[in-house]
C-alpha cells in the first residue's frame, strides 16, 4: 500500500531516533513522527513521503506507553524547549545511550564498542545557565513574549514557568513582559520585520548566581531605561549587568552587530573546577555548568594528562577545557575560529594567573596545515568540534603527526561515528566511549571518548 501526504494512518512506535523523532512502521515502511514514545500506538497524518521512509505528525495517542509520565511543566504540550519531559528519566538515558551505539554500529561500522553507562545529570531540572526569550507582535494581545511553539519559528507563547532554568528566570520574564507593556515599546514582528524589542537573553552563573540581562533590539533607545535599571536592581539583586545588543538584520538571531553596556561590567562570572570564567553576552559557554564539570573530569580521566605534556585544545572556544587543564600540563595550545572567543580565552587565562596557555585564531584545518609547527611537541589532544564534527583536513593533519592520545568530545554521535571510523582506519584504537547527559528532557547527546595508538 502506497501512502500519500495527508493520509491518516495508525502506527506502533518502536524506537526513538537520535534527533528526537519517534520511529514507527506502516506496512514494513519506516515513519518518523514528531511525538510519541516506544510501545505506543498513535494515529498520525503523513506530511512527507520518501522512497525508504515517511514523515508524519501525531494527531492522537491511542495506546499509551508504560514509560510515559506526566510532564511537570504546564507549557510542555506546546513548547519547543523540552521534547522528552513526559519520558521517565532513566528511559531517556537508555535511549540516548542506545542512539550512540546505533550510530557507531551503522555509521562507524563498529561491531564492538566499549560503551559506558551514561553519566546522569546532577540536576534533572533547573540546570540551564542561559535561555533566550523571544518577542513577537500579536493582533490579539499586542505582543507575546516567551519561547517558540514547537516546530514554529514565527509562533511564540507567553511563558510563565520553565523547568530548565533556575526558578528566578521565569520571575524575571514575567516582570519584564509587564515592564515592556508599561513602557509602550513595540515588539518586533518576525514576519513583517517591524517593531523594536526582539529578544531577552538571560545568563546565570550556577556556581556564582550572577545574572546578566541581554536585551536585543533594533537600533534605537530603550524607553524608561533609568526605571528599568532601578527596578531590576531592587527586584533582582542577582542581576549584575544589563546590556543591549543591536540587531537590524532580518535574520532571527540574538547576536547583535553592536553592544551597549547600560549597567555593570558587561559580563558575569562562573566557576568551573579550578577556574573562574568571564561570560559576555555573545560568549559561547556550556549551558549546564554543573554537568560541564563532570564532562571535563571525564575527559581528563580518559586523557590522563602528564606534567610534561604539551596539550592541544582544538575548537577551544573561550578556553574552558584547556585552562582547567593548565595546571596538569606543561603548556596548553588553543585553536578557535571566533576572534571574540580567543580574546575571552586570553582574558580568562589572565584572570586565573595562567601563563602556560597560548591561543590561535583561525580555521583548525588551515592553522594545522599551514603552521605545522603548532603541533611540534604536542603529546596530548582534546578536540571538541561543533555538530558537524571535525573538518577532514584538520583530522588528516592530526593523523599525519601521529599523536598517541586524543580525547574527542562530541555533541553529535553521527559525525563522531564518521570521524571515529577514519581514526581507527588510520591506526588508532577506539577506547572507552562515555556518554554524559548534559541536557535532560531534550534529545541532545554529549559523549567523551579516547583514541590511542
């Protein structure tokens, strides 16, 4: 039987794919669904048909899974922030670990893998240190301010609570919404590209409790700025800085072309292991501080850094991994594309009185191939690439220099499996693979592994 877009079908869900989709089957053909849990029978509408699979949207859960629980958040059914809050946490861990195994088997072609049990998060809720809240014009309510509706870039709902952030963050969101209403400032319309207020990004140090408000607007002045600062200081003494990012682009991103500091120093500080880090409005920083410490400890346990090591920190960002390892090795060399991140890394080194770390700006593949002296004497490597994995030329440069120990941190098991196959075919052994759950109730997966010759 051939199905077509618009057809209503019933399907039994048998698995969860690593991108969070539920996997069902209709007449022997796979269907990827936007919701549902293994063991459930659902009624769905087919939205797309391909030769080997279909895609569908769940309309009704006919038979519920025993693994299903009641989500705590009242916004769960519409919010795009959590996809698995209705799945028991131990089962979330099971499926994340299984998805890593599946990627290594089917993409990396590994028959056997030393895959450890997943490291659970110390906090299943209230773990995020950064959250971005969006404005959008609304004909019925003047504007809405909160998070995106699931799967809809142009639909926002008014958030009143959130179980991913600290309990203080929704308080700030609800107050800020009322303040903007009183001020008369117009919300940005994401389809017509009119209005002023675009985003409020909130960062909070989990170990310092310091909070930053980053107000993203189009070009112009914030009305009642003095009142905004005064009210913030009185209501939320944890807020140590308020900045405004100006973004006149149509692209719906919170990073601005220009930044103005209205209150405080323009950064918050966070503690990770033995180091203090300054986090600016547009800094990249791991969003789960407490689990980041476990992630780094796991990486160092696998790497076993020695005092005479020259450690390469590849895709180093603001230097968090390399700087926390600096006391364990002779020298740290960091490589990162973003100039602002390298500037932050150098500042963080100075802040922590670390003088054995040097940082280079540029594409990893270009720096490693055009400046091979960077790799001279390197005896240990930690690489933490973006979701796309390592660039093949950067991976080739590492392989050619014949380093004996390489720890690979990945946020994407499919690209990790691809790179792992290349490393193993080049003479490395894939050692222990340790999943670390950085993002409970979401489908995101992090892992740490060791490659040795």
